[in-house]
C-alpha cells in the first residue's frame, strides 16, 4: 500500500491537472450535450434508457475517469504532506484527513464504477455512482484542507484545496438545478462545473511548482 501512496505522491500534480481537464470536458458534454442527449427516459417496456447510447457512454466514461483521477490526486496530496500526521490531538483526537482520504479512495472507486456502468448502459447505477463520487470527493478535499491548515508543512495548500471542495459542491448544486429552475440555463451549470475543473488544474499546478521548488 505504501508503494501505491508513494506513487500517488509523485504524480499528484499531474493527476489533479488531468482530472480537472477531463472534468471540464465532462461539464460540456453533460450539460450542453454537443454529442446528443444523455437524458434518461422510460421506454415502452418500462426500462430506463437513453436516446443516444454513444453520447451516454462517452460522457459517463469521461466523467467517471475525471472522478477517479481527482480522488487519487487527493490521496496523493495527503501522502505528500504526511496527513493525518502525528498530531491529531488538536482536533480532539479526530483526524479529519483520515476520513478525507478514505472518502477519496471510495470516491475514486465509485468513479470507476460510474464509468463501467455508463459503458454498459446501466443508467440508474451510473447516476448513483456518479453522484456518490461527485459528492464524496469535494467533501474529502475540505476535510483534508481543514487538517492541512493546522500543519506547518501543508498550510500553503490548505486554502486552495478547501476552495476546490467548495467549488465542487457549488457545481453539483448548479447541475441539480437545471431541471428544477427555469432560469438555470445549461450554460450556467456548465460554467459552474468547469470552474471546479479549472480549480483542480490550478491546484495541480501549485503542487507541481511546490515540487520544483523543493528539488
């Protein structure tokens, strides 16, 4: 396990950038739907289906891939800065990053399942796994950031990482509002989701510049 976390430590900047870029592509495909509709419907047999299976597969695979990379990037951040570390007492014996890392692993796994379900055209499992991962990863980022703020070594990444988590939750809210609010045009939801991706790209660049400065 330590070999895996060490590898993620070395690659965390690249994972964050690649995951952020994939998320931007996913935001465009899922909200603006340039490849065709990915909205599910109930067919004559009472089954949940999609009007454009190819678009659903591509969109789901890209979204799931982005979630995998972002979850692994978060694990790499915790490994790089030795979180939870040796001083969890300042949180009353609870290390927030311990839960954050566990949530990031689960989020990456859920992203993998979401991508697989989309390729198999299992609409409801895909939606469930996507939502599960998309909620877990921003929450995990905020938990890791809370503890990073109390670490001298990781303090510089605490605020950017917390902002990433907040933007992730805002993007999810915007996406959820599309069918509920007539004023929420898909382009606004796409923009909110894309900002989350850009935040990950910027955070990955910050991690890479920190690595270069330590070299």
